[in-house]
C-alpha cells in the first residue's frame, strides 16, 4: 500500500485551548505533522513551541508563503476568525477553525465562497460531534431503535458574565452563552437529526457587568454582546421539532440536558461539550439503561503523560485530523464548512427571530456521514485503531 503523506500543519493562536490541541495533534493522529505555531503575541507561540517541542515559530505571513504547509488550525478567538481564515484561504491553505466559524453570517458566506472557488477544505468545530457520545447516539437513531424521532430538547445554564472575568475573549462578539456553549448543543442535535428548516426564539441580553465585581482593578465595566439567553424552537427538515434553552444569565451551577424523543424510545445524552459523556436509552415498560459506546474518541486521557487538561478537553483535534484524512482521500469532511455555517445560522436565525418576532427560515443545509463504529482507543490509552474510523 502506498504510504500516506502526512499533512504539514501550523497552529495559529497559542492560548488556552492550544494546549490540548497541540498535545493531541502531536500524539494521536498519524496524518498530522505539526510543524509550526504562530500567535500575534510572539512570546505565546515561543512558549508553546518550547513546551511541546515544535520546530518552528512563524508569522502569519511566513505560513502563508510556505508551500509545504498545507493545513492551518485556527485557535484564535471567534472575533478574529474571519481575518485569519480569509488570509489563510487566500494563501491556498486548507483551514480547520475553532467555533464559531465567524460571528457574522455574511462573513461566513464569504469564507465558504472563497474556499469553494479555491477548491480548499474549511472545517469547523465543535468536533465533539465526532466523539463517542454523539456518534453512539447517532448509531442508535440510525438503527431505528427509538423509531421515528419526533422531537428533542436541550438546555444549559452558566453565569457567563462571571465567566467573562476570567476568560476575557467572552467579552467580545461570540462570547454570549448561546454562541460560546449553545453551539455544542446545536451541533450535537443537527449531527443527530440533520438540518433545520426554521427557527423561532425569545432572547435576553447579558446584564452590564458591574465594575465592583471585577477580579482585576482598573478595568471598565462591560456587557457581553448579543443575546446571552435564548429560548428557541426548531423545525428540522426531517419533520422533527425541538426546543433549546441556553441561559447565560443564570447561576453558575451548570445543569445540562439533551433528550431525543422517538416513537419507540427515548435517548438521553451527556454533555455535548465533551467527547464521551453517556448515552442512555429508555424503551416502553423498561428502566433507563446505559448504552455502551460503539465508537472511540471518548475523551478519556491518554496513558502516557496523563494530564488534567486531557480530562477537561478530551480529544479536540479529531475534526482537523478527520479533515486531513478527507483531503488525502478526496472525500467530504464531516465537520464541514456547510455544517459549521448551518449551526451558526441556527443561532443567528434565533437572534433574528427574537428581534423580529417572526420565524426565521434557514438558507443553508449540510450532510454529515456517521463515523464507522467499532474502532476504539484501546484501554483509553494509545491512539490504537481509533484513527481508522477517520480514514473513510
Ligand atoms: N478555552 C476554552 O475552554 C475553549 C474550549 C473550546 C473551544 N475554544 C475556542 O478556541 C478558541 C481560542 O480559545 P482560547 O481559550 O484558547 O482563547 P485565548 O484567548 O486563550 O487564546 C487565543 C490566542 O489567539 C491569539 N490571537 C488572537 N488574535 C489573533 C490573530 N489575529 N492572529 C494570531 N493570533 C491571535 C491570542 O494572542 C491568544 O494567544 C476560541 O474560538 C474558543 O471559542 C475555547
């Protein structure tokens, strides 16, 4: 068999989430050759290069001009995504980006158009939908075990103003709870049930963050932009309906839920902001039972050099690796630009519906094939054969 050519990759954005990305990209995915890191703050890139043993620290311009670098992984905050993605696509690079694609539908459309025109791949997080939890649930739904899915419900709460004291990017566009966290729920529901046709919603902004609550002195008060609470309804193309409740103006004791209701059974899923969680099944006249995971990438830490960040952030990077395999295989990637744009349009559409008091009809759609079942990270330890599920 011809040897698979590894994909030379650069990470742009060396903040908090880059830790788990870099660790996973270096250890878990044989298709990726992580060659360079970059950050507008040179010292951040230098630190990550030193900590994780990455050969080169480069500027965006150097990455753009380097013909060997095929893939760029964008880990900058949402408000910086458009500029970074655009520059890299125009330079001829495939791009994987953290969520959200952009904070603005028009800019998102423009990026999709550039990628299409240049024949480049653009993949969009959250890649938690490729984790064991969502893929196992998809397997159950596709098998018909819960019959025809008629509805779903999803809810999550956080104290987002308080969180924005510590995670400063939450103060910018994309920092409101529906965008920062609700996106994981929308992505999970659409990965399970397919595209949405129409949404309706009510919204509420975040309160102004009072200066006296600041953990650091000398900063002005701020307000997280946009609706920090969305209570919305979705009509899926399949005919199913769903409700979502993303409340960033609540106590920080996070309570989350996802239920999928079918004509023959009910599924309950764990936190879609993780890769594993749980999948529980209730059939008529039976107790709720745990479904064993049918897929790998359950977010469990690797055995070599286990670290607390593995536990919290799981198998991030799987979406970029799956895209690299898709590029080599000449097939569509699963967390595609169409999927990322659609998830974003569901949320932007709810914002618009909340403002206009009218339903919003979605303009976008997507297709996502499930990952093949039966490939696992053996004993939660080494990459083992799980990567095989990303190859086709
Ligand atoms: N922190 C989390 O828990 C988490 C989890 C999942 C996803 N994400 C997503 O990952 C992304 C990054 O989050 P983070 O927590 O690492 O943020 P961060 O603020 O810790 O890091 C972002 C980095 O990007 C750099 N940067 C900003 N603009 C840039 C530009 N134009 N060019 C080059 N570098 C630039 C900053 O200097 C910073 O080092 C966001 O999209 C976020 O939604 C974060």
